[in-house]
C-alpha cells in the first residue's frame, strides 16, 4: 500500500546554533505548567552528550528495537532499563529578579539567585539542556558521547584537532515508531493521511512506557496533566500548507519540508535489515513519485492528487532518495526515522601555509573528504549505523557541487567541462541548478500540500504495528 509521509531534511552546514527554532517551539507548544523541562525542538552541540543526557546510549535507556531471531522486539521488553531521570533532564529554574531591587546596600552588586520552578526554593544548578553548548567536546563530554565508538578520542581533545557542529532535533515521526507499539493504552497513532505521529490525550494514562521506548527521547511526561506529550509537527499548520514553526523561523534556513511516498507493506522488512544496510533499505521503500505505476497505486490507495504532485516537487525526496546526500539519525534504532540530515563538511577550505600558499597536503582549494576536520567515523556512527560508505558518498557529492560552481564562476570553465565533477560522483548534471537553488539559496524549501478533511474520514487506519512487529 502506498502512503504519503510529511518529512523534513536539515542541512547541518547551515545551522548556526542560534536556538531560535527551540524558542519559537517552546513559546507555541510547551510554555505551560508541567512542560518547563520539555523541549520538543532542541539544538545540541556535537561532540556532546545531548538532551536528555546521553540519550543515544540505548544500553542505558533501552529505547528502539532489537533484532532477535529474525524478529523485531522492543528493547524495553528486557525489563532491565529505566527511563531518564530528572538529573538526566534538569530541574527547570528561573531567577530571583526581585532581589536585584530589594537587596540591602552593599559593596558587591546584588545577584539574581536561581530558583526552582517546581518548588520556588533556591537551587544549585548543575545541569541544563545546553550546558555543553559550543564546548566542542573536551575531557568531560567526549568520553560521554556514544558516537566515539571505534575511534581514538585522545587526539580530538587537543585544541588543534577539535571540531564541532550543531544537531537540531525534533520527533522523527518514524515509519516504525517504537513509542506506538510500547503504549499499552494504544493512545499513540500514526495519521494515515500524512504519517504524523500523535498522542491521544484522552486515552493516555501517563504510564511513560513511550518515554522509555523512544530511542530519541522525544516524548515528554507532563507532570501537571499526568500525560505524555510530544512534537506534533505543527499539524494544524501543515494542514493549511504551512511549514512547522521551527522550520519557518529557522535563521539559517536549514530545514526543508516535503512529502515522500513509501511502500507501507515493506516497512517492517526494511527495519529488519542488517545494520550496515539500514540506510539503503530505508531508501528502497521510498517510491519514485514520477513512476506511472506508483502514481496509479497511490491514487487507488487514497493518496490525493495534490500530495502526489507535492511528492514530485519535494526537496526531501531529492535529497534522501535521488541524490542520496541526506541520512537518517541513528538508523540502528530501527524505527525508520523520517527526519533526515545532510552531514556537515566543516570546513570546506584548505589550510594556508606561512607564505600564504595552499598547503602541500591538499590537491586544490577544496579539500578531499579525508582532509576535513570532522572524522568520517564519527558521522557514520551518528547517521549511518557505522557505514562510512554512505557518509563518504554524501560528503563527496556536497564537495562536487561546490567544485562544479567554482570551476565555472572562478576558473571560467564551461558548464560542460565542469560537469565531469558531477559525473565522477554520480550526480545528475540536469539537477545541479535545483541543488544550487535549495542548498545555496534555500529557496522553495517548503512543499506542503493542504489537507483534505474527507481524506482523514475515509482512509483506513494502519495495521497495529504491535502485532506486526513480531512477524
């Protein structure tokens, strides 16, 4: 069965770490009592431990799926894991601003001491959602970052080798969500018309198994209402053809939102693929929206015409499926996340020697991917389940685009001559202008069809994945 999925791509080279996306999301969706600690959208510095602390370590939290005897099983079934504690998040705090005006006259300036937002008592702040912001790793955070698996981390503690980039995160609205299966109340569901994962607040009883089962720790318990809540991908805006607030307000224009068509019947098959093949398996179930057979099947399965047209113009389809430059975050969790990332190059210029000449370690102005500061292994552990080939392919193509336009604009070569760079990296030359428009200018980043109310009423709900997961 052909289904449509609203998806997002984030180009990490363009993220400046301003946290505007986090603040606008907070003000729109989580600014009420009980959600002070909840950041449906957060931006993490990498290397770092993330939020909640060490959320990627599933040997600690037990989120996502495991493959056992050829069948998918929830990790939390092992009964040995615990959800994140308050210390792994943080105790929200404000400041005693009144003290600035009422404190007695003294030699020292008065201070606004931190106060707990739960008890209103003075608090010794030890941790927060961005305590390692902009630190680029270091002795404290590098050993705690699970993405150093298989790497020698000592050299990256030296100043000359440090690197960092920003990683924005929202709920991935997965094709195979473990939170959905873990919920005993069946209060979590995936909308059949656009794939957005939601929690029915009337059915939720706050068991918090979804919090534990989500490997990305993007479900939050509201201590005031006694129910779990999560990113809803701003679906009231999506239904009107508008982008989510985080994407709309992004200063760096790093977020691209669109539709992809996928084969629902092959979701579990893709989730069971060997770790090194998970990215390829997920790409394989994304369908070609220009294929007449796919279009015919989509219409038969109730996908409206405007969704099919949006899929044909979707930047997500091109970046993840056609150009293969976008990658899923931790595909080894086997949830098939539908938020993708174009990995960072960082930096993209060579090093000059003391005479102002390009270093002999480089062949030209644009370095090879092995000369980039960020280790390929680190990116592979984060975005490709350790498969370095997928990361190398993406980075080579990103560099090829830059080199193509440099050959034309700086060195004066013709487009035909410069096209060899694209051909050598498997990129279609006919798409290069579209790539330039999206990646360089960020134009037309959002291709979102308006929803049809009658579609929601007549489309069948997807099969219960709790039962299907064991197949």
